[in-house]
């Protein structure tokens, strides 16, 4: 059974399509990198898989169920800067909240077993040393790892991550990519990761999907990341450069940060 199946999927906002006629499948345990320019429909597709947005036609199944029936199996990791940071919560409390909401607790007393799971999750992402620190005082890379821990606490079978590397410096990007690799290797969780910059994630991506409202290309990284495909979406300056045994994809402004850095 596939983790995600979409067939002729069209997603609309008040009747206007943001994603149109998309067909693809993600196998269990696979990591899919979802790539596309601004406004291509990446977040819309992710939110629809997560059951946050429900206006679609065509077929969409998550573990063979409609997305809203599969919610307990799905972890969603938003962009870290989309969180309200005025509330003074600690890293540990942010992680524990992932367990509380899923289990339907209505009051803000975190049960001991949830706190223990939160500690384990923070340990898994390498952040046990900051558990008592305020979330808003953490670095960008630490915040993103806390959000990963929060999603992991409810043992999801599918993790949906919206631009987990955006607004991070190269060393923080490497930190977060390493944790994503660990989640894939040690937990075997299926992941869909939206990104403008595919380069730091290529090591963990089994498949790449390029969309621009419609599906442009879907397949293994070396099948999708080809000059002609990238140029068709990002224009003539975009290109794919083979560097030793890996690919480097330049889709916009050129920022080369050395090995594992990001060209966009
Ligand atoms: N709540 C909404 N209501 C109406 N239209 C929306 C809404 N959210 C997104 N859209 C539109 O849907 C299209 C796809 O947007 P989406 O945010 O999914 O793209 P994206 O690929 O994630 O873009 P970015 O990389 O800039 O985040 C855009 O045209 C956008 O304006």
C-alpha cells in the first residue's frame, strides 16, 4: 500500500485552481522533495494532504484513506517563522504540545508520560541541552529541530514539512538536514518536504516532484533534475551542474555556499 496516491488531483480556492490535474504516488518510507517556484502550489498540496484544506477534486488517498481519516498518522511541520512567539513557552513545552493536542487534552497541564516522550524527542533531535530554554530565544536551526521533535512525539507514519530549511544559514541547514536523514534512517517515516532549494536535501530525497500549478516532472532526482526540465520552469539561467557524484541545481539567484550549500 502506498503512503500517498493522487490521481488527477485539482485543488482550488473558491473554485480557482492552485494545483491542477496532478497524478503521483509516494511509497512508504520514501522521501519526496516537492520543488517549484513561488506560488507553484507546494504549500497548497501539502495542506491538502494534511487535511487542512479540503477543496479538491480527483482522488487523494493517504495510506489508502481520505486525508481527513488519516490525520492521526500525519505529522505536519510548518515553517518555523509562522509560529506566534509572544507566548513564553519553553522548548520542552512546545514539543509536549504536539502530544497534548493529538490526544485531545483540554487543559494546559502536561501529563508526565507526555513530558517524558517530549524529552525523548528532544534528545532524538540533539537538543536535550535546551529543553528549559524559551523557544523564542533559540537559533533558527534549533527552532526547526524543536518543531521536528514536536511532530515526532505522536509517532506519525507520514511527515509533511513546509520549507524546513528556509531562512536558515548554511550550518543550521546542515543541522536540520542531518536530523531529517536520521528520521529517515532510524524511523523509516515517509516524508514530503517542500523546498525552494533542493540541494541540501538531495542526499535524502528518493524522488523529486517539480510543480508549477501543474505537474512538470516526477521521478528519481537524476530523472527530474535535468537542464531542459529546470530551464522550462525557471528560465534560461537555471541549470544543473554535476559535482563529482552529485547534482547541484541552480534555479534562480546564484548563492554557492560550497559543499552541501544552497544554490537557488
Ligand atoms: N488561502 C488562500 N486563498 C486563495 N488563494 C490562495 C490561498 N493560499 C494560496 N493561494 C494561492 O494558491 C497558489 C499557490 O500558493 P501556494 O502557497 O500553495 O504556493 P507555494 O508553491 O507554496 O508558494 P511559495 O513558495 O511562495 O510559498 C497561489 O496563486 C496563491 O496565491
